[in-house]
C-alpha cells in the first residue's frame, strides 16, 4: 500500500511554518489496518475492492494503527478518501465507530453504531474527498480508545449511493489515508550566518504637492478716537496807536504777543479691536512613492551533514535549485522552474518537495545516471524516467542504488 505523507494540508502547514516562529514540525501518517463495507445481515464484506455508502443500507468502517506515531502536538490531521463511482450524488456523514471490530469478521449484525459526529461532505464527482479529523486523532494519540471511523448516508440525502476505493482496490488503488502534521518543542537556535552586504538605497520619492494657503481672517474693528484737548486762553490785545494827521502819520508800534495758553491733555487710547478668525489650514501634500527595495544579500553557506531528523528548510527557492546530497529537510519551492534531486546513493533516504504556488507546474529531474520510478516501490516495475512534472507536493525515497521512487504526490 502506498503511504502518502504530504497533502494540501501539509503544504499549508509548511508555508505557515515559514511565516511564523521556527517551531519543529514534521509529517507522518497512520497505517491503514482495516476497512470494510457493512450491510444488514450476517455477511462479511471486508475483502471487497470498494467501500459502499448509501442506497438505504450500506455503511463503511475504516481504522488506522497510530501506535507508531511519535508524541507531539497534532497540528493537523486529514482523512483522505477516493470516490471511484457515483450511482446517486448526495451527502456522506463521518463519525467515530462506537465499538471494536475486525475487517475479517465484521457484519451488519455485529458492526458498531456511530459514535461522535466528525463532519460531512457532499459527493458530486469522482476524485478525492477530505475530512478534517484533527481533534479526534489528537484524542486517540493521547490515549482515547481508537475504534476507527464510520461513514454513512446523511439523513437529508437518503438516496445517496457512492463507492470509495478500499485497500484491496486493483483498479485505481487509492486506499484511504490519514495524514498527520505534528508540532514539537522549539529546537536550539543555530549560529547566526554572516550578514550579507547592504543593497543600494532606492531612489528618493518625489516631493508632495504643497497645500493651498488658508484665507486671511477679517481685520478687527478700529477703536474710538480720544477727545481733543481744551484750547489755551487768548493773550491781551495791545493798545491802538494814535491816528496821524493828514497825511497820515506813521503807524504805531505793534503791541506784544499774548502768552500761549497751556496744551490740552491727551485723550485716552481707544480699546484694541478683536482679533480676526484664523484662516483654514491648507491641505497636506501627497506622500511621494516609496523607493524600490534593495537587492537581497547572498545566501549563507550550507549547514553540516544531515542527522536523520526531519525539519523544514524555510528558504523558498525560485526558478531552479539542486537539492544538496546531505539534505533531509522539506524543500520549499515557488514558481515554474526545475528541482534537481541529490545523488541517489544513500539507502532509505527521503526527500520532500513542497510548492508554495500550487497549480504552477514545475519539473523534478535526476542527477547523473539515477532513474526515477513513479510506481513507488521496487516490487512494482515500470519504466525508469529521467524527469517528470508536478504541480503539487511530492515525496521520494532512494534504495541507494541510484534509484528514486515516488511514494506520494499531493493534490
């Protein structure tokens, strides 16, 4: 049975890990230990190539062995099934099985009843369908009894009748899969790499337009004019000289000028007029555009050889990248470039490649004389390839003999 490791959920978890704190995360999957269709009566249908749900009678049981899953916080768990045929579309409900059972002996008479409801899914087309079972898988890993899952028709669509692939399917061979993302404690912080050179400064933004001047406020009223001072007293008139005999005699001398009167007192100053209103402030000019970001400094040197622990390389590669021979972490990739595998000389080594732009086709190619087998295992012969295209996450492993085997391609 193929063992899927990464899916859409794993891809999202990997991207989230890039954007958040460096928490240790890894993927694993439960081992499918049993699946069986059940129908009223005493017949056992555990060996059929399909898992039937609906038509008024059929239900399906699925169970995974989680004993090999290491301890850790369950960040995400997804049940993935493949719909290979639809007689009548409708809604399928997922719940826990409320009792133990065995694939080889369970019948409609001995089958457990539904337990806790876990979700529903509309089935309208063939292909993969997923259920989020994070909370239930976390409870099982923590010690709760694990009796597996039960699928049955939703009461709102009693006429639904669909067929999923069982682990005995030889046609499409998409057995049920339980994909699990675990999160552990933070690892020790590695040494800081040398700082790259500073990129050139971007050009200065253009100056914003100056705001218009505010209107001038009105002038205050003029204060009243102070009163005029009093006029000084008029001096005494001098005596008139005698009239001369005809012809007229000389004019008499002019009398002395009278003394000047005292000056009037100054009038009081008028009150200051009120201050006019302040004009409206002009609008602020626009901020000029931000200059372009400087170029990224060069990547630091590659760390030491792998230690057989799984992690996520937070660097997102673009355009093209050759995975180092000592790499064991998940490689993140963006764009439509080419990923070159390491040399396939280490037996049992796994490589994960996750695209952060799902839907964009990229190429995976060999090194040297290595060959890529898409069947997944050496016991399933197929022509070896030098490269293949994908638009989803993939997992490959090597037998150490320059052979890479594709064990999973996500959707």
